[in-house]
C-alpha cells in the first residue's frame, strides 16, 4: 500500500497512524512518501498512490476527498523574539518582519502568500528552506520568524518555540484523505483510512 503524505502530517501524525495500522495488519507492506500537495494529487490521479493525505478541497475533479480537519497557521518565534510575548498578531504587523518560509513550490507557502496579499502587504522573506524541521531549527537559534501550520509545533524538539495566532486574515488550510475518483480502494487502503480518522479524532475532537 503506497500512500502520499504532506510534510507536517507525516512528521507529527504518521508515526501513530503507522503504529496502529501495522499492529492490526502486520502482513501489509506499507510505503509512505512525504510529498508536496500537488505531487500527492498527481500520484493519486495516476494511480501511483492509492491514498493521499493532503490538502482539501482537491485541485482536480478527478480526485475524491474526505476532509479530516482544518488548521490555522501561526507566527512561530523563539522566546527571544520581540513579538514572543504577544497574544496575537495581525498580518499587517509583519510587513517589515524578517521571515524564513518554505519556497513557493509548496502549497503551504502559496496559502501564506495569498493571505499576505489579502492583507495588502509584501512579506520580507530573507530565507527560504524546503524543510519544516530546518525552518524551525533556524527560528529556534535566531531572531527570524516563520509562518507555518500550528501542527508544526508538535514536531520533536520544538518545545521552546512560541506559536502566536494570526489575525486579519487568519491563514487556514484543510487536510483530508484523497482517492482517485471512481478508482478501486483495497481493503488495506480502507483500513489505513480508518486509522487515520481515529488518530485525527483523538487530536481534533
């Protein structure tokens, strides 16, 4: 069973999903590929991936989806950052704030850019990195800030970072299960989807 998973979900939720699934179905060979949202949709459409855990709504009419949860993006800073004590921050207040972000090949970055456009500001992006773990490590050891899904703070080693809610607007994304429309769903795929829903329900009641 080959599954495509977006980065933050793969790092935070996938270990528990895999543990549950493997305990119940030890004879199923499971392969998880960490991919960007568009690559997951392409893999699902082509049949290379039987299941995707990606962004919803899907960008193709050839893909069926089931929403799992919605997640806000937050400003993430170290305790030393000048905004670390704030309870919330407007996007407009970040107009001159040096940021480290994902490149625009990622849906996550494009969603952030769209929110900045809505606030009518141009972000000051001084560093781009294609790894969320790398971005968070950079934020932890510098005075740079980032904007990422709140789920990113659950990654190992990021206990000291602060996630500050963003307002006007609040960037938000939906995450869900993706299948090829009209495609065959094996019993293994259905069983995995069941474990995904159970783990999500544990954290998003």
